[in-house]
C-alpha cells in the first residue's frame, strides 16, 4: 500500500512539479492574450501566462531527468526502465498535459464565473491530472509504468496531497488560508 503510494507520487512528479515552476517563473503575457470569451469573461485570465506554461513544461522535464539520475544512483528502476526516447516522450506528455489541464481548469472556472485565484474544489486538483493521463496514454511507455492501480491511486491521493500540503503551508505561516 505505502509502496504503491510512493511509486505513484514518484511517477507523477513530472505532472506535479510544472505548476510550481509556473508559480515561480510565471508572469508577463497571458496565454489568452487578454482576450475575452463570448460570455464576456476572460478566456483564461491573468493567472495563466505563456512564460508560466513554458517554464512549467520545462520544469517537469527537468525534474524527470533529476529522477533518472536518482534512480540510477540508487539502482532503482522506474523511469530508468524505459529507453531514453520513450522516457522523454512520456515525461513531456505528463508535463505538457499538466499545464494544458491547468489551463483547461481555468477555462472552466471562468465560465462558472470564478475569478482568477478563486477556488473550485476537485476541478482545481484533478483537471491537470486527468489531462496529463489522457495525453500520456498516447504513448506505449505509459502502459508499462502506469498500471491501473497506479492510475487510480493517483486520482485518490492527488486531492489529499494537495490539501495536506496546503494545511502544512498554512500552519507554517506560508499561506494565509488553509485551502
Ligand atoms: N502561473 C502562470 N502561468 C501558468 C500557470 C500559473 O504564470 N500557465 C502562475 C500565475 O502567477 C498564477 C500562479 O502561477 O497566479 C498560480 O497558479 P494557479 O493557481 O494555477 O492560478 P490562479 O492564479 O489560481 O488562477 P486560476 O483561477 O485561473 O487557476
Ligand atoms: Mg489557483
């Protein structure tokens, strides 16, 4: 059980990390170029920037390479069981899917009239994961590592992880709300 959870987190790091890179390196021109949708509201809003998107994707791919180095130095074989081309394709799709899903989440939030930064439980925590899964499932390497138990564990633990980390950050005084 614990092993499955740890394996799942490890496999999902290239999808988890992009948003953190987007937060750190984001800014500048918004992805929607400031444009409004037919409902008169912003397509995505100022929280989704081109720089954040690109930094997020690169950050996820970077993280995966660090994982490859860690696996090799501890003789572990998760991502390192793949040939390099399949590895690169898979982690790109996970990272890109995470950022695309994050943007789709914002698109849906705007349609529901939720302002930038406003919370939308479950959607905020799962859209990126679902889209990452969908894109990554286009490559055969996905099925080698993401078995059904891993996929399901990911869906269950991601909102819980999110909540745990936010409560921790709140207790540590890094955030002013606990959600
Ligand atoms: N960010 C960015 N570009 C992205 C994604 C995120 O620049 N493609 C940065 C923005 O500064 C954003 C922050 O990371 O405010 C936090 O990301 P997120 O919580 O996803 O955005 P929100 O501001 O909450 O906006 P939304 O309501 O649209 O999710
Ligand atoms: Mg947010």
